[in-house]
């Protein structure tokens, strides 16, 4: 009987030990799983310390250093592909009447090897600013030598209404007739009355006498294209004498006037002057004339 009781007690002890061992094994397995989860978490966190760029390009700015703590809203780098650039231009609502996508444009910059490059107007936003009534036009341009940099300012000419038959005139020659509202130029067809050679500098212009009265006639023209200094027009013959300053003194459709003759380069020089510079130049000439008159009186 005692042996039977001892065997039963030993069996119960062994069963208890087995249950305890199973519990210890489960606890150990749980700890292993916890360690594995911790390792995976650490590996995942470690992988997030490597920032991979979504595209190939050039790093422009770097706002992060190794070891920094950042959040999701922190800008770490600015990356750009400089082999292709996008040029933005401002277009007014009036320009949209004659400028469309696909038209030829010329980009001017001292940074370009040739000084200029041509590209079509890629897109125009249809949404205008409610106050300024302007919108953005975009020109996509290849930039293989990376001569153009983001943030640079460049000059852009958009060509419209191109014609091989247009006659170029200075912008200042265009005049809006107050009687008819038409845009045109005053021309003189009597070449004999204007047979003296034109001058090109202000010093020569100052000493040149006025011509005898000659007749000028207002001729309406079609403005084909406008540039910074010139305009292409239809309606007059190349080589015509035209008025570039003082059209309001002629008035009407025709009139006589005594004129100074100047050449194209001098007109473009005048157009580049600011109004203040032009006023100073006129005042300087008047002072010189007064001084010359006083000198003649004294002598």
C-alpha cells in the first residue's frame, strides 16, 4: 500500500513538473517571439534612416545631417533634374488673344552658350488671377549642359503673326490717329525733299539744320508682330521715310513739317532712354543752345 501511495505521489509530481516545463517552454518561446519582433522593429527603423531619392538628379539644398531627429514634415533635400528646365512667363488676358500653345519662343540669357535658344510654348494655364488678370505660360526646354539654373531670370520673346513680307519699323513710329483710332505711320514719299544723309549721333543731330517743310501722310498699317524695339507691319514700302517722334504735331491725315533726319540706330537709342534721361538730354541741349546764343551776342 505504501508503495502504491509513493508511486501515485511521484506521478503527480512528475505531471506537475511536466506542466511547469511546458509553461516555461511557452514563456521562453514568447520571449523569443518578443525578441524577434524587437529585432524586426529595429531593422525596420534602421532601414528608414536611409533616404532614397524618387528620381535621379542633382541635390540643390541639404537641410539634414546624420544623427538629426526629423518628422514627416521636415524638408531634407531639394532635388532637381537640370537637364530639362521649365520656364514660366506671365501672360495678360490681352496677350491670350494672339498667343497660343505651340508658338515659337526665344529664350535670351548670357548664361546660354549661344546667347539664345528657341523652343515652343508648351502650355498656358486657363485660369487667370482675379486681380491682375494674368496667367502663367510654360516653356519646357532641354538643358543638357545645365547652363540654366532654377530661379534664374531670363528674357523671353514669343513670336506671333510671323510674316516674311513684313516691314520693320521702330516702335516709336507707330501712332494711333486720334480722329479714326487707326494705328499707322506718317510717311513722306518725296525723296527729293529728304535727299540729305541721315545722322546717327546726338552731337551731329544737334548741329544739323531742319529741312524745309515737307508733306507727311498718315497711312494705316497692320501690325504683324511687336518686339522690344521694333515692329513688323504691312502697309508701307521698305525704304520709306517715316516719322518716329512728334506725330502729334502733324495731326490729321496729312500735314507739313520741318524735320530732323536721323537713322535707325539713333532712334533705337532714344527708345532705350528712360523718360528722366530723355528729359535731361533735352534740357542739356537747350542749355547748350542758350550758351551758344549768348556767346554769339557777346562776340
